[in-house]
C-alpha cells in the first residue's frame, strides 16, 4: 500500500514538473517525457484539459448560452452545451489519439524516422494541452462565469485584441508541437513542422465536428 502511495506521489510530482516545464523549458522537458515508459502522463495532461473544459461547460449550461458557431450535429443550440458536457471528454481524448497517431504514422512510415506511438502521445499531450489551457480555457472560462453576455458577442473594441491573443495561442501550440515531434522522431525541422501541421489539422477537423 505504501509503495503504491509513493509511486502515485512520484508520478504526480513528475506530472507537475512536466506541465510547468512545457512552459519554461520545453526542449529539456520533452526529452524527459520521452524517457517515460508509460503513456500515463500524456493521457492525464489531455484528460485535465477535458475536465477543465467540463467545468466551463457547466457554467455555459447554467447561463443558457448557445454555441458561437452553428452545430454540425443534429442537436438544438439551446441544449448543445448540456450534451457537449457529456461527450466532450471522450471526444477530446480521441482527438489526442488521432493527433499522436497521425504524427507517428507520418514520421515513422513516410519519413522513416524513429519513435514509438507512446512517445508521440506523451509529448503531444503536453505540447497541445498546456498552451490551450492557458490561452483558451482561462479566458473562455472567465467569460462564461463572470461575463456570459460577452459569449459570442464581445464588447466593441476588444475583437482585435481577442484575435491577436487567439493567434498567439495557436502559434505557441504549433511551435511546441513541432518541437515535440522533432524530439520524438529526430527528423528535420521541416518534416517536423509539416507533420505537426497535418496532425493538428486532422485532429481539429475531427474535434470541430463535436466541440462548439
């Protein structure tokens, strides 16, 4: 029992270190993540992302907010966030698997590089979820909780700054994902960037069908 507690404490400490390290020292941190034999860390990183958004969705439901884009699924806008609260986490985790698998397939099968699927899932779990939590989840949650009237209808004069913030977040996510793939595969920067681009596009094409 004590051994299990110590292992859990160690893994929690590692996870926290990896999460913070993705922000302050991603190159060094990704090398450390790649030494792990379990995909647990990447899984928990993306699961945390999904759980945090579930909290946001609770407030979206409470405040009777509607999607900012028309849904693809045959679900009414009035009840969409209630249903998204139920399927959001499974969809997000499947998106993480798609992201890792596409990157793994491209680098190992097309570019004949090194790396295991476990490695790609681990590092991409952090490279994608960490910047998205900071640049997307935090501001969206603040709006959902404190300024619900701004949801999909931001005040005049703030749209430009919001767009800049979003694009900076997307750029950060892309840059970290390129670095993660570079570390996992030891392939060129160009191939890593191409792989990151296609992997993210494929994943987001899937995600956008469900998540609003």
